[in-house]
C-alpha cells in the first residue's frame, strides 16, 4: 500500500506553516516521566485472570464487527477493592491528586476497567493516541499467564516517505491524531516503533495518553491463549 504524503515536520513545539497540516512534536519516551511500569501489580493476578477468562458478557469488535477496537471486551475487569491500590500507585508515580473518568458534552466516554481479549489473527498494531478530552493517563495490565513477551505495548513516531522520522505526541489544541494530522488514519508503514515494553503476566504499564502507542502485537487462537489485558483511562 503506498504511503500518503505527509508535510515536512517543524521543530518540536512549532506550529504548522500556513497552508500545511500540523504535525507532531517529539520527545523520546522516558521511564518515570512519560510511562511507568509496575510488575506484580495485583496480589492475586491468577484469580483475576481466571475470572476474566470465564466472563460470558463479551462485546465483539473487529474483525467480527465494524468497530475501531479489535477482538472482544467485557466490563468490570477489576473489582473496586482490586482497583483501589492500582489507582493509589497511579497517583503516587504521577503526582495526581485525583483521578476520574471524563465524558464529552455529547456523553462519549472511554471503556475504563474493561478486559480485552485479542487473538493473533484478529489484529495487528494500530498506532493511535487517546483523546485528551477524555483522559490524561492510560494503562494496561497484562493478564495472559503465558504471554508472548514481544506482544506488549509499543510507542511510535511518524516515519515520512523519505525515511525521516517525525513526532510522537499530540498537544493542545489537538485532542487526537485525527485533529493533529488532518487524516482519519495512516498505514502501518507511516509509523516507526520507538520504545517497546514487553508483555509480562501481572505487569502494569501506565503512560501518558497523548503518546502514539499500540499493542506491539497479538497472539493465540483459542479463547484461553489469546492476549488478554485490562485497560484503564484516567483524567487527572
């Protein structure tokens, strides 16, 4: 698939030149500043994984239905008691005083505290940012007991048709990539993987939601060997 042309990138933080679509600024994702990792986040992750695998109320996404998210998902991944220490850690490492779920004036929300199950043939990496209107931080907890380590989470930056590398995060006034780049989507070859965090059972990855990110990959064919994660979105 040919790559659509993208405009030259201005220096980080600069605005777009007149008549050109804005591009993204860049800074290398840094552990402890832009993303945080906590291993063994849940005291009884095996019980949580078993409960999530046994759920019956799954919603189907792509490729089964015309949805922007892949695989299948179900609400209430963690109980309130399980979620409380997770949020305490998020506040500790980010310095946030309060966390909450945001809604747009139209009522749109993100699917906070959902479990997502995606097989190897159901999807591939889909670099994106989460809307700044709805969250500041996002997170996953890897819940597959025997994961493919390379199928963790990656952070990406733009790659131009001439091979030059561009930016990796959205900033106001743009809430997401669609607003920042003026396109609804870009092909996979328009992105270059910058940093990858491996998939490890009971590892939590927390990151700034405006960084371009995606699952690095998926795995498994049967229900209980697919890539399973709990996903979270917080305004702070």
